[in-house]
C-alpha cells in the first residue's frame, strides 16, 4: 500500500491556518511595539490579549463590589476571586527593607477598596473554584483590576493557573512596589502555614 497517501482529517488544514493567522497577528503587534519604542508596554498587552484569546468566554457579572481582600470581592452576595493572581491575605504581614513588620495584607485590601470605591465593576467568569467563587477577569473604569493589583505590588502572578500577569509582577518587583519593597512569604505558602 505504498502508493496511498495519508488522508487529512477534515478541518486539519483549516486549524493550522487559524494558528498561522493568530501567529501573524501577534508578530504584527510585537513588530509595532518595537517600531514605536513601546516594546515593554505592548509586549505586556499582547501577553494579556493572548491569554484572553485562548480562554473560553463565560458569564458576565456587573455591579458594585465590597472588597474582601486584595483578590476576593463580594458582588451582590456572590463571591468573586480574581483570576490569575494571588494577593497577600488580609491578615498577612510583610517586612520592609529594614526588617520591620507591617500589615501588608490590610494595606493591599484598603488600596483595592479605595480604587474600586463607587465604581461599577464588570467581571468575566472563567471558572468556579472549590469554594464556589466565580474566578474572574474584572475591569472597572476601563482598567483591568487583576492587572492593577499585581502591577501595584499587592499580588503575585498565579502562574499555576495563568501566565497573564508575569510581566506586571516583574515590573512591580523592579520598582519595589507594595510587597516587593521588602520581603514576604508567598500568599500560597502563608495560607499553608496558617492551617
């Protein structure tokens, strides 16, 4: 059966063409970034858009929120967990550069509450976690809330679930923002120690 060609499955070529098209779009965005001198900002934006491109779209929640901690919200009685980030816990402490302990978890919670105060928040649900929380990408006033928390140094990128916020974390670290101004126990490890 040497002369037979292997038959392609229906849709196989189309799928490859789709990936080629996406790759070309990404290349154009990155090229534009370098040509305009905005490489860091556009590369970061492209990284976030790529995450959104491959993530299924879900339910949209909208309304005023009450901040529980820097990665958990209450929206009209529904618990929302910010996707792709892991913020310091409300009762967690960190150390500044001199080794002095400070209530970083409380500060993170207060900063997010002040940022979202009075704003309508829209959240795109990505999943539901084991606690029944709507794990979501949220925006307020046209800004990515998840990104804001990481970029201001109140959370780490939760790379176990997403790589969307790695560059935001790297920038916050480089600028010694929030928890990155000193030392801290990663939130996941801190929670484990509290059990």
